[in-house]
């Protein structure tokens, strides 16, 4: 942390995190925290994804998708991206299942 950085305590889905950012980016960071929290809660409330880690990955993928659509002016293969998300979700499920079996 540099002298110009500010430490903030934020809450995402009821979990506390300590993050640092430049003072001039505090507002944007707090907006990002609210946005991420909302996206993760939406995914959790749909009931299709269980576990904070999985919810976080799905939220990250959804936010990345939104960013790519904005950057590409909407000329993005949404169906292909959804297939990729489903494939990644299956891979995550398989890896977590394997990990649970070894525990």
C-alpha cells in the first residue's frame, strides 16, 4: 500500500473485505462493490448456483460479458458466450466435486 492509498472495509454478500485504492477512486470502488454485491445476490436468489465461490465466478463472468458487449458495441456472440459460461460452470462443478471427494 502506498502512502497515497486508502484502506476501506467493504461488505459483499455479508462478508467483510479490506481493500485499498487511491483516494480519487474511492467513489468508483464503492460503486463497484454495490454492483458486484447486487449481481452476486441476484445469482444466489435464482437458486441455480450454490456456494459463494461459484456465485463469485458466475458474477465475474456476467460482468465480463457486459463489459465485452459494451466494448464491442453489441456485436458480441451472446449465444456462444452463454455456451462458454455453461462449459466453465460444468468444469467448476466437476473440480469442486473432485475436491469434495478427496476431503
